[in-house]
């Protein structure tokens, strides 16, 4: 059985226990500049037009980046074969939306290892929106003070122009545009 992109295998099992067990490998790869950036590409999936943004985004991530993923949106790209860095797969599936805790544990541990906070990491969250439980995850990230997230392909109904203005000013939330433009902006 092939995946949505024709891939025949999917590697899973990168919850916080697994990733943190490989922390030395990850830290050394970042220090050695083999890994220059992390993307957490996750969230809901749906049939609405524009969902191909996430597949195109992951396909275009540079070879020296890691894509952490979780929730149903990953099914748009988790069968892609985009290679490895130092024996680590470039796509690391952290689980479903209820596993957002694992992602938070991993990025918090990375921040601690590098003596910074999550916002100081070479990390960008690219979140796909579709249903209400994603609000809980977004609000949790905001409560933790995490900034510089990209959100789309359409914004949640509760994000009025005034709310969007607040989120942009306080948290640097950016509505997604195109993978090319967003990657250029993120990696500038």
C-alpha cells in the first residue's frame, strides 16, 4: 500500500523518550552545523483546498533541517523520503495531536541543552488548523510563551482581524502564504 505521495514506508515512534535518548546525536549535529534548523510541522488535516501547502513545504525544506511532526496533518507528507542527517531521519513522527506534550518536552530539552528558551532555538512551528481541539494546543503554546509560529491554511473562525493583530504583535503569529515565501522568510 502506498502513501499519498507514493511512499511505501513510514517511520514512526519519535516521542520524547526516543528523541531524548538520541539527544547527544542531535546536539552534536546542531553544534557541528549538520542540522541548521528544526521545523515542527503539525496539526489537523482536512479536505479543504490549500492543504497541499504542508506537503510542498516539507518537500522544500533544506537537506540540513529536521522536520518534527505530529497530528493528522502529517499524513500529507510522512511517506516522503527526504533523507537522513547523521543517521537520524529528517522526518520524525512524534505521534498524534494528543502527543503535543512530547514535542514540548523535546523542544524544552533542546532549549535547556543550548542554554536558551524555546524561542531562541533554530525552530519554527508550522501549524495546520482545522478543528477545535487544535485551539487547546495553540493556547498551550501561547501560554508557554512560544512565538514565531506559522498558522494556516485558513485561520480559525475565532481569529477576527483584532485577534490576529494581537497575535501578530504579541506572538509573531504569521498566516501561511506559500512554502517558497515562508521558507525564504524563516531561513533568512
